[in-house]
């Protein structure tokens, strides 16, 4: 994934690249999640950055170097940018190469999806489940709390499902597992693979 750079020390609000995502995520959820939750993280980060010593750095570098409120807001801007941009109402299917990698590291595509869903469903409280590549190209799944992002572990993040309640409660109430299963319908694998 490309480094996300600020303009005059301020990060721009990421555009939503679609208007709707079918039945997987409702327009109402998209409106609150992108328009209210992500907007608040972007606004908070831009208020906190001046005078922090982190001005001018890429968003990924701010996440690696910060802690406390700046880390929480920068992490959430990065996480949500990746989350929203990886979906499409008309997603590209997985390439044969990606299928081969998932088979190599997880046994099968279905086994990978099951483990990813299970790690998302069992993450206690708020956070994110991630697929990342390590420095040798090995694929790994991690559960990360709150605003954490795999870049802080030296990994290259490829795919993420948001398991904060705000991501699914309007559509799925307490059925987090159903939300996780539904997201496979809208994952744009070309976008995921471009992050490698
Ligand atoms: Mn969220």
C-alpha cells in the first residue's frame, strides 16, 4: 500500500469509492461509519498533529511513532481507509496466485476464511482482524485491539475486517459472526493483492 501523505500538515478525509454495498453493509451503516466515525478520527488527528513533532510524516509513520491520543486517531484513520477502500459492490475475484498463497499458508481458501472469521468473532471488545504479509512474504492473521495496525509489528497489512460494534450493530445487532461472513461478498481481491 502507498504511504498516505498529509497536505500542509493535515490529512484529507478519504472518499468512499462507492455509494452502496448491497446487503452486506447498509447505506445507513456506511453513512454513520464513514461520515461520522471516520470523520471524527480525521478531525481529531488534524487537531492533535500541530506541534507534535510528527507533522509531515506519512500516516503509516505517524502510526509507527506515536502513542496515546495521536496513535488512537491516526491508527483509526489508517484502519478505516484500508477497510472502506477494499470493498466494492462489484468486486474483483481472487487471482490464482492469491489462491495459491492462501492454500500454502492456511491449507485452503475456506480454511483461511474460517480462521479469519473465528479470530474476528472471538476478539474481545473493540478491534480489527487482519491478514498481513511478513518480511519473508508469509501470510499471517492477527487480532488487534482498538486502533492497532499490523504496521507496528513490522507486517504489511493486506485485508481487515472492523469488529468495533459501530461497524455492524445497525445491520446485525449482536450477530458479529454473521457480519463477518457477509463481508466476503464485497471484498475486492485486486485491491487486497495490490497492497502486497
Ligand atoms: Mn470502524
